[in-house]
């Protein structure tokens, strides 16, 4: 019986996430991308990718969006601008083979890729990052999260 435990490097995971997010929001039609955004805003967890291994079975990765710390009014355009910034930073980090800044929970194993995408609306800046956590055996959640921008202010 498959164990549903597949080991891949953080770089491989981030590369796959980058590619799939690009496909879902920038290579898809605007109508499809907006529908995806609406589903995420409504709390749905959408299939994003499958990672499989003949020895260990498959792991399904679902996409979720956490806007609980977003300040202001979030709409599709603002989300897309934040995602553009975030994916550009991820792409540059991977291309330049920079060391990934990852926070990991010792309790749950959840990871947070600290590669923030910034979006400014009027005077307010918001910060978008990507996290990965296991939701149940054979399933992980790729979570796009807006974080409290005060945690990123210059001192």
C-alpha cells in the first residue's frame, strides 16, 4: 500500500507552485482566472497539482487563499498585482539560485516561503507570501497568505 509520503526539495516544490500559479492566473483566460479568484475568496480549496511517485503513491496539492490580514478592500486586480509581484520575486529567487528563506513549524511541518510580493493601494502596502501545509494524508494545501504588513515595515 502506498504511504502518500513523497519527498521533494523546497526548490522543486516552489518551482512547481510558481508554474501552476502562473498557469492558473496568467496563462488562463481572464474569465477563468477571475473565477478561480472568486472561488478562493469564497474559501474553496482548489486542486492545483499532483505529485506522484510509483513507490509512494500520489499527493494532491490544493490551493487556498487567506486574506484575514489584508488591509483595505481586496479585489481581483489588487490580488493579481500582489500575485504578480510575488511570482516575479519567486522567479528571480529560483533563477539566481538564491538560498530560500523558509520558516518551518516544528509542530506541524508547515512551511512558509518568505519571498513576499508587495502591492500598494493608495497609501496602504499589503504583503503576499506562500505557505505549504499538510491537511491530511495524501493532501497538502498551498496557501497564498496576506500577512500583516506591519511585520515588514522598516525600522
